[in-house]
């Protein structure tokens, strides 16, 4: 009986071969989309971490009070980095931005000294920034607190819209992939329907019949996943060679989880679809197989 099973499995190799290619193609689609989502998330965090808050100080604030305020800001949970900008440094930045000098018109530097700090990405939203600004404005000799409000609002609105779009794509892509992989496996198993029924008719148990197909499904799923991962890596390297700037977004940890997910999906869906097909043919009457 095992010889019959093995010989039939060898005859159905072309079906399994095309099944592997079909599953691998779908896993490549999942992987590329996952990579785009990862890069989009990293890019979003990059933009958020570059949002800067400026705390303008009056000339009445002493150097010791300024140092204390700088230390307090650095110690806050929302701060990534902070630095003090003197009036002279503010003038240099002002002139580097292409602005005209006021020398000959004003006797004193009209720019204010300030403390500039960058926020952690999770704090870059309107509600959190309103609380931060209100807290800093209560400090004595703080003249004003500013941040790019339009950038923050537009960034959060854009992220929300993209998140909903991505959620819809993920759901749609997930359903599509599940259906296509399931149909691909069913077509591959169709050529083995008579073997399955014959083994059942001579007294083989369901476990004995399904075992070789289940093992083959796990192997095929793993092979499909490895092929998909290899192609995805080639695609990533090609895109990064074409656009070297996006190399900074590479996250080996998230890519590792993505590839692990592809392996799990490849093996899991292939195994489940194969086992379901075997069970279906075992339940069918012989006449229904024709």
C-alpha cells in the first residue's frame, strides 16, 4: 500500500511543482506588501521624531535657570533630545536660512535664546502637544512655545487615512491569498483523488492515508516560503540599489518577523488545504469522483 502511495505521489509531482510555484507567487505578494508596510511605518516614525518644539526664553531668565529647565526637559518621557540655542547661535541659523542681516538697522540682536527638543513619535499628536505646551508656558520667563502645528495635524490625518486604506488592503489581500492558495492546493490534490479512495476501500485508516499528503504539504509549504523569501530579498536589494536612501529604513528584526510569518503562512495554509482536500475525497462516494 505504501508503494502505491509513493508511486502515485511521484506521478503527481508536476501538480505539486505548479502548486509550489503558485503558493510561492502569492507569498511573494504578501512579503512585498509587508515590506512596504514596514518601510512606511519606519518612515512615519522618522517624520514624527523630527517634529521639533521650540521654547523661547526671555532675557530675564538666568543661566542657572536655563540649565535647570534644559535638564528638566531632557528628563521628560516625551523628549528624545534637547539643546540650548543662544542668541548668537540663533543669529547664525537665521542668516544661514538666507535671511538678510539687521545690522545697521537695529543695535541689538532681536532674536531670543531658546531650547529646542525633539519628541518621541507617540507624543506627536495634537492632544499630547497641547499638554506639553501648556506645561512649559507655566514656567517663569518662558516667552513662547511653538511647534509646526500644520505639519502635526496633516501628518496625523494622513497616517489615519493611510492606516484605513492599508487595513482594507490587508483584509482584501488576506482573503484573496487564502482563496487562491486553497484552490491551488485543491487542483494539485485533484489528480490524487482516486488513490485516496482506493486506499480507503482496501481498509487504510484516515491517518494512514492523510499522513504522506500532510508531510508533503508541509515540505511544499516550506519550499514555497523559502522561494518567496529568496525572491523578496532580491527585490529588496534591487530597490535599495535603485534608491540607496531607503537603506536607512531597513529593520532586520521586523524583516525577520516578516520572513517567519511567510514560513508559517506557507506551511499552515498548505497543510490545512491539503488535509481538507484529503478529508473531502474520503467522504465522497466513488461515483462522485468522476
